[in-house]
């Protein structure tokens, strides 16, 4: 299987897991939310690994930054923005714009990591209350 096919397949999997995560979050099923969020992030890390093998110029990726207001965003906004970015990444793959896909996936990772960070913080605070 070619790298482009592997990337496309992993992006689709990340989108599926992220969609499941959003559904679980809306239903307030925290464990299912966390599990699907983790799987989405793992698929995205695989995508980024494959891209890093294709594009080894770190000067390009150093310029890519997520929204500076990321730290203030609510979980719902983080998930919505990550979904939008992954859709962009899939579209760029379809259009054979690999660098654009790489950038969208790279920035989407920041949103997923922030959502995971917020979840971990929430769990720590709940444990402190007990």
C-alpha cells in the first residue's frame, strides 16, 4: 500500500473516531469520549509520521501554528475545529495537495491534544474533590 493510501485511510479512521468522540461528548459519556478521542489522536499521529517521512523540511512545519486562542476554547469548539481541519486534510489529499493536507493534520493535532489535556485536567480535579 502506497504512503498516500495509508495516509488517506488513517485520516478517514481519525475522522470516524473523532465523530464518535463528539457523539459521546454530547451524550456526556466521558469514558467513550476519552477512548475515541485517544484513537483519533493516535491515527492522526500516524498520519503525521507518514507525512514527516515524505516532507523532511522542518523549516516549513515550524511556521504552522494553531489558533492563538486555543487555550481559551471550550471542548465543543476544539472538536468542531479539529473536524473541520481533518475534512480539509482529506480534501487536500483528494486534490493531491499533500503539503496542504500535512498542514491541516498538523494543526488539527493541536486541537485534539488540547481536548485531551482539558479532559485530563477535569479528571484530576474530580479526584481531588473525593
